[in-house]
């Protein structure tokens, strides 16, 4: 973290708590309680986590974005035939594990997350996470929430909960960096067809896309309207460094699972810091307006606000 970065009160409290953990790093990490940073999007949680992680002078530390971790976990489980062996291989000899964007929305993922956390806590590995949700709001679906309460209790027992909340989304105030994700742009564009071919994902399935070296262009319907998963986006993010997503309609007009895939896609591209050009039918504020039953959409809107936003004109 740059010395000239000005932190607000919540950020200062969170940073102080992380530095307390850093100051005690000369003692065995397994004796320390972990930290659960939570707050709304754009509050600087990832910045604080990355600053803390960079200060740890150890090769027994691991940092994962949540989507990336689960992609690795599923691959390792397939190769080893065992979730437990997969967790062992990913954690290796880690004393510190950091998760960015920790969330639980699906009951299947919830059960896997519970096993993963049990493995971490059993090894007395120090855990530091960021999340848009306090622990009590994980897996909010009332049909399944009670089944996750024991895991929430274990999170509370092993981690100190620290709020990094506040009214200001700093991404809306940031200058465009000119590199990575923020070097892309958000365009309002007419729907139009483009030449495309088949791109293979996960060794079997095919999605239509236009490929030019390390650049790829997907139509929203082809990518988010098909049965793709966050692990597919992680795989594709390793193969293509510049992305264009075209013909993105207002998300209220598409099924919730399409919108959820869009949320996951933006998460993966943002974490990988890949340039994105997004061509939508409408302005960003309208793109995400009045969308029901799609979690984390506020985080998506916050991240897309970092893209250059040209004047509201239609490109023909």
C-alpha cells in the first residue's frame, strides 16, 4: 500500500487489526485468530488484504480468489478422486491462507466450503478473508440457511469479524489506470453479429467466439446463456488476455442464472486484471437496475464503474 494513500476510519481500524496479526508473525501463526473483513463493494477490502499479504515474509502463505480456489479444488479432486486429498494438495504446508471475495450462495458449494473450513481449522491455519457479507448473511436462502449455521458458528469461533463499511464506493472515485481491467471500456452499442468460431472449454464443450491471438470476443448469450461455470471462465482467463463481451442486454430481461454467470465472469476477469471491453444495449446504471434474486450484482456494478465510460452515444 502506498504511503500517500488516505484511509477512512473503517479502513484504518481494519488495517490496524491486520498489522497486529503481522506484528505477531514471529510467533507460530497457528496460535493466532484469523480475520474476517466484510463490507459493501468498493470499500478497499482487497487493497487491505493484498497489503497485508505482501508484508508476510514467508513461503508458507497462500492467497486465493474464491472462484479460482474452487476451480483448482475441483480439478485436484478429479485428479485425486478425493476432496480431502485435493484440499491437502492446495493447502500444502501453508500457515496462512487468504481468501478474497468469500461468499456462499449455493447449498452444494456450502457443503464443500464447510469441509474446506474444517480442514483449515483442524490444521490451525490462520485464515484471513474478505467478503461483502457478514458471517450471518452467508447462504441467505431461507430453505438452506439453517444447515449452514454450524459453519457460521465455526467462522465466528476462529475469526475476528472486522467491518470495512461506509457509504463511499472508492471505485467510482478512482482514476482509470490505463492497465489491466480498468484499461477497458464500457460502450453502448447496437446489437450486431460478428464472425465467430468454436472455442473449447474444459476439454469438451464448445462456445462460439471470435479469437484474434490473445484476444477473444464473446456474445453475451453464447457465454452467459449456456451452461458455463466460474471454473470455465478461470480456464479461459488463462488463455486470453483481452476480452470483449458484446450484446449485453439489461440484466432484468434475462433469466437469473444468466445474470449470475455474468456476475461470476466479471469477478474472474477483475481478479485476473484482464482488459475488458463491454458492449451493452444501455447505460451501466440501467444495465443492473431492477434485477431480482441475483446476489453480488452491486459488486459487479462497482467493478464495471472502473471501465472508461464514454458519452452516452450509440456506436454504429
